[in-house]
């Protein structure tokens, strides 16, 4: 297998994967459909990703319930859940995985609170402050004990049939969820450029959903270049996590086994479940 430093050294480009038709669910899509290195294809209908379902309207909630979800994995912090507890779709079990619990950086909930004061936010996050926040957060998603525990539990759970179909989300469904999906696809042997493409699909989705928030921030005296990194994704963010994986564990295989504590039989079960014949 490739060394981790070689995994995602590619520019983002258009993959052509279309989000599943749905009513008013920002950044929702099926994680399946990608080709693995052995020619098999990641099965659809097993794992979905989205924004916090608590932000979804009634039609969207009904749509999620119709998927027959058995499990919803919530990657938000305790502070985020306290602000907006939400509830899983009918029939689904909620699993809370606060992957940033051990982080020293500001809680994402605190960051969005800061956005309520545009002049102050613009001053505190000037000169690339928002980008530095996300670069640090992506590194934390690899090295923090809480992140290693949380993402490891997520993948071990997904290897079990009774857990699927499942939904994974954070607040906007782009960063913590983005890394969770990237790790799963890499573990399944999906090519690096396809993983980056899947990650970058969140950019236009989240920007469109949060445009009113951005426009209001600017109208109240905020700097657009300060807030835009908060409502999109950049290849450099995902690359920061991959680089941290390389620096800390040396390879993807070591990250999965030593970092996330995944045994070979778990990875084999995950691949059997998620990989099918090309279609």
C-alpha cells in the first residue's frame, strides 16, 4: 500500500458523482459509487453523509426516515449538541462520537458564536486566521486520542451489518464528516484523486446552503474573506490531515491499525460489506 504521504497529493477535480435527489438536505449524498483499486465498486445505500439532520425541514426528515437508517453517527462536540440537540430520524439509533473532545483549539460552536459579532470575528481571524484554525483542526482529527477513538469506533461499527444503513454527520457535514468518509474510502482502496473529489463536493453544497449567513455577516460589517473559509472546504485542509497521518503513523495501514485500533478481520469485514462487483 502507498505511504500516507503519497495518498492525497493530487489537485481537486470534478468526479461527476451526483448527490442523491432529496428535498432540502444540504450536503447530503450517498458515499457509495466509487471504484476501488481492485475494480470493485463501493456499494450504495450503506452509508450517507449530510449536515446535522436537526437543520433539515419536515420533508427532508421524512426522506431520511424513508431510507431505513439504523444508525446515525453524530461527530459534533458536546457544546454543539448542547446548542442544538436535534434527534435522529425515526427508527435510527444515535451514536455520539465527539472526535474533538480532547482538542485544545476553539470548539467549532465557539467559532460560530464568534461569527455573530462580525467586526470582532474579522479582527480575530484576519490574515488567514480561519484557514489556520481549520488546518489545525484537521491535524487534530488524526492525532487527538478522542479522534482516534471516535473514528475507530465509527469504522468498527460500519463493519457490522446491524448498523447499516447509516448516516454520519457533524454540523455542516464537511470537515469531521469529510475526514471520516475519506478514511473509509481510502481503507476500501478508492483512489486518492477520487477521495479528494468526493471531499470537494461539499464546497459548493455548503456555500449554497450558508449563503444567507455569509451575506448577513458581510452586511453587518464582516470581511468576506474571513468567513468564506468557514463555509467551504479546501484541498489543503484534507491534505493537512493526510500529512499528519504520514508524520505520526507513517502509512495508511499503520494509521488504521495503530491509530484507530482496527484489526485485520475488521477491515476485511468492512471491505466485504462495502465492496461489490463493478456496475
